[in-house]
C-alpha cells in the first residue's frame, strides 16, 4: 500500500467516529491521503451538517442514525447492532475506529463482523486522574476490554498509553502524536483585519480567544471568570458551537464578559485575529486547536494536562497553568496582555515548533504503515516520538 495502488491492492477502508464533524475536521487529511492512494474509503458516523464536506474528500459517508455522543443502554445496544450490520454489509479490509464510544463499539463489532484489520486511535481517555476511582475503573476496564478486540492501538499522547499498558497486546501499540495541515495554518494578515472588523475589535485592542464547543469541560467557567477580571485590559472571545446537552448545566456561569461567535470555516483567519490563544480544557487527547494556534504564531496559555503538555515546554513555547483554576489563568494572561515582547517570543517559538513537528501527513503515514504491518504480519517500525515533551508549569 505504498504510492498509488493498482486494482489488486485496492483496499476498502472505513474510519468510524461518533459524529460527522470528527470525520470532516479531525480526519480530513488521513481520509484524503487514502483516497489519493486509490483505496475505497468510507466514513461511518451519525449523519449531520458535515456530511457534504466528508463526501467532497472523495469519501463515501455511511450513516448510523442510532449513534449518539451520550451513553444509554437501550440506545447503545441498538447502535451496536446497527453498526455490526453495517460493517458486515461493507465487506471491509480495514476498520479504523476513533472517539470514546465508537472506539469501544467499533473494535468489538469490527472483530465480530470479521473485518481483517481493526485499528483504534485513542484521542484521549475519557477519564482523568482526578476522576473518581469508580469512573476510572469503568473507563480503563472498558478500554482494556475493547483493546483485546483490535489488532493495533495508536495513542496521541504517552500518558494514555502508560495508563492502559497493562491491557495492551505486546508489540501492538505505539504513541504517534497528532498533526494538522501545516500548508493551511499560517498567519493570515488579511484574514486578521477582516475578522477583527467584523467582530468590532479595534487595531490596538488585545484580543484573547479560544476555540471549541461551548461546554464546561473546555474550561468555560474559568475562561469567563478570567475575562470578567481582565475585561478592562483586553477583549475576550469564544469561537465555537453551542452544545445543546449542556445548556442548563452551565446556567450558573457568568459569561457577560465573553463575546461568543458561532463556528467559523476560515480557521487560520480566526487564529490570526487573536493576540493570545487560551485553552482552559480539563481533558485533551492531543489538542488540535492548540497546534493550529501555534502554527499561526500565537502565544498560548494552556491547561497543564496531558494533551496540552505535548504542544510545547512551559515558558519556552507557551504557558501552562493549573487546570480548573481561574486565578492561575488570570495571572498568566495578565503577564501576556501586558508583555508584547513575551507574546512575540512565545508566538515565534510556538510556530517554529509546530512547523517542525505537527505535520498531519506524518500521522496519516503511520496509519497506512500500521494497516500494512497488520495485514502482512510484519513488525511495525516505530516512529520516534519527537513531538512529545512534558513541559512543567511554573510555580
């Protein structure tokens, strides 16, 4: 499966995610690479507004309408059966699973459906060390069980691999990191001017921004509190869709100092419009938004958690702060808002590191070589994990 394939080597490859947004935004390069190699590629997920973008990649979208992000025994059993029937009908050579729910379901149903090669990517365990013992035992146990049904496990960060190592098949797992389209994500001066004008942000104003779904887990409470404390020093904006499942749960958060914008399609312009990027998330696999912001040359304040530490070293490429702490976030932002030299230094260092290490095509190539190794029974040579750095936050 190197270069363009002939008809005899043409594989039927499916990527499985819970929602179509993951196929369109997180896996676009990987899907496109397989299509360009001449393989028949399927994207399996619940249907949604991103289906046309998936199809535009040359991928056939296969809807599973019973799939949902939320967990529920009856609904999930129905989705499990629907997924098994779908996989049987597609006669796949490779199934590559993603996301917490579809990662578990897909590995098990893929094996039961007789798919020859089943590979899973862990984009971030859905339990953190701070969670209760009961939750961690449930999540790690379920992931460990599902891992026994796959041929190979790929991890975006080393901490998740270490956590699950006791459950994994020997020689059948590795850390691969994450990547973005580096040709697309670069500073866009014209895009910056256009969006700031649309948003009513003056040329001399400092704009602090974040990107992601509007949910508590992304640090909305801490971001809003920091915005309220610093709204006389900077403007604060949040770009991303609302999450209908969390409306009532966030009613207690005062977001009056945050300007909310819907999801945007021109993301390089969005990052370029910011002066400082923030990700106050509680859980990440390997933060894609932070890689994108780094590639655009932004100084960043990120939570000191797995999936953010890999983006760079504290005080060298970015600032890492204690998660769930509005005080720590405010303190770090205060230094960046008032320090143009620090913003410039961190932004340059972040961009240099991003363009050295975060190439999405490298990750796509690891997936391809994994399929080949499993299919042929050969040993997969491990790519050095040059992108993994555990930077520690300051005091």
